[in-house]
C-alpha cells in the first residue's frame, strides 16, 4: 500500500510539471506577442484560479469549503508566502531575464530543502539523494542553456526575483506539507488562492484588469493558464505532497524545465539543441535515481 501511495504521488507531481512546463510557453507568448505585463498575468491568473476552484468545489464537493480558523490561517500562510510570492517573482524573473534564467533559479529549491533538512531537521541527505540533486541541477542548467549568454540574460533585479522564487517554492512545499496534516489538499489550494486574491484586491482590483481591454483570445490564454497551468497542477502537486517527502517532490518538479523546453520547441518553434537533450537525460536520470528502490 505504501508503494502504491508513493507512485500515486509521483504521478501527481509529474502531471503537475507537464502542466506548468506547457503553460510557461503560453506565458512567454503573452509576454512576447501580446505585450502582457507580468503583474497583470499573475493577478488575473490568481483571480480566475480562485473563481474556478470555488465554483468547482461548490458544485462537486461543497464540504471542502467548510473551514475553521486554523485552516484559514494555514491557507493564508501557504497562499501569500508561497503561492502569491512564487507566482509573482517567477513571472517577474521571466520578464526581466528569460524563461531559462527564471527556471534555473527557481529550481534551486531542492538544494534549499536539502539544506533545511540538514540544518533544521538534522537529517543529512543520502548519497543517492545528493547525487540526484547534482544530476537534476546540472541537467536543468544544460536544458536552459546556462552556457549561452543569449539564453541566460542576467540583471540584478531579475536574478534577485529568480532566487526569491526558489525560496518561495521551498517555503510553499514545507508549509503545504505541514498544513496537509489537518487540511484537505483542495481546500488548502482554494483558500490559499483566496488569500492571495484578497492581497491583490486593493492593489490591482479586478475591474482594472477587465478595463485593460485585452482581446478575447488573450482572455482565453489567461483562462488556460489559470486552469491548466494553475488549478490543475497545484492541485496535483499538493495532493502529491501527501505521499512524498518535500525534497523528493521538488526534484520531480525539476522535470518542468524539460517540459518547458519541449513545449517551446513545439509551440514557439525554438531550437532544441544537443546539449539541451543531454540536460534532459541528466534530469531524467536524477528523477529515476531518487525514485529507484
């Protein structure tokens, strides 16, 4: 039963990375071709995801919407400290640097989680886990073309935002894992996004986004990112956290750059270079290694 639960968690996290990676290409299209500002995308994504979550849970599982003060407090911590911060800094890093830079910096989260386990929990990573982190980080660097100055555009604010995404993603994983001891996964996602929406409400009210005059096809892309790029993957990932240790889940999530590169090749027509393919193999090797028994 334990093995079945573990593989269920693996499937959920891998499914989440497929959604995130594919939607990264859609976000890049919005930035490049539609002139969409990263802040607008983050805010609209948050509002639409919140509406989708509450509408779906209200129709299918209304019991998931009944919460107490403890649950609201946990959801606020996860939603503001994890979801809102990670989403904003990630898209800001893409805007200021590149998708490659943002992904490379965000996926230093496994290193941070391993350090947390070592320094706070006094639990040293196993040799297999350490090797898996090395393989996936090195593979991620090749996938995003760390060797190519044209792909890895650097500036101080963009790098700062990217490093912030790593800390926010690690924070999201740790706080979600703790909250899942007493909160249902979909309840945590729904109220986490509600907390993020409440923060955005006075800063960027929804009517300002509606009045921005985005064309219909752009709103269609917004809806795709809010559902297939937000509700579905965060729901899958947080359910997967019930079955997997935090560091292991973050290593599996490093498949996202591989998926994003393939999506950019298929959707945006970007080149897929031999070193990127090698990086994908390294990431897959690290993922297989951490899952091998």
